[in-house]
C-alpha cells in the first residue's frame, strides 16, 4: 500500500502512518469544505477557484509554489484560511508525488463514497436480510461488480504507471511521505 486517502481524522492519520507506513492524502473535497468555512458564502466560488489553481499544476513543485502563493494572497483577507492552508499543504498535495497519470484518481474519497452509496442502495432494496451470509454475498457481489467495472471499462489505474512507481521507489529507496500534523 502506497497511499491512503481520507478526511482529517487525527486517529486515522496516526494509524495510517504507524500501521501501514503509507503516505496519507487528505481528501481535497473534504479540505475544500473545511477551508470554505473560513470565508463568507458569497466568496466561496472565488476562493475555491483560487485554491484549485494549485491542483491543476503539472508537477509537485508547481503545485506547492502555487499553493503557497494562493495562501499568501488569501491570508491578507482571511488569516485563518491562510493558516489552514499552511497546515494542510503537505496533506492535501501528497498525491502530487505519484505518477501524473494517476493523480486525477488520487485526490479524493469520492469513488469510495460512491461505492458505499451503491452498497447501501442495493441493501435497502432487500430490506431485512435472513442471515449474515446473505449480507456478505450481496456486498461481495457489489464489490466484485465494481472491481470488474474498474478493471475493464475505466482502467482505473494503469498497470504500467504502478509498475513505474514501484520501480522508482525501489531504485531511489523512496520512503512514503509521512503525516506532518501534530497527531502523528
């Protein structure tokens, strides 16, 4: 396991580093919701667009430079937002250390949340399950169906890119990024 994406739950972040030894990526969607809480509702569109400029940069250095520039610009008007961005920089931009072709899939928990909704939808149709095995069969079938879809239709993660990432980490003895928060 190379990367875990989640919201900023302190206990979860600490466990990811200690137990899995993986890089932790803060979900960009959850971060954006947290960040926008520092600005008036009428400014959400402008602030979100400014922050997203860091996400469209072609490389990690560009993303970091843009993030810091945007944080400095926003700090003048909303100091708490600037501080929030300073604290979250490494966590929100962790995905930029992975292969470019995978980055579009590595920044949020949305695919997992969609999968959870599909499992819930299918379980709600059944209503009451006769036993535990029937629940396991239904959830297993939904997960297998989703796995097949990812494998065949979308090529969710390119095999070549994953092989390149693994080889690079071995050759350069790259250690996963670790959480920078106080909880770790």
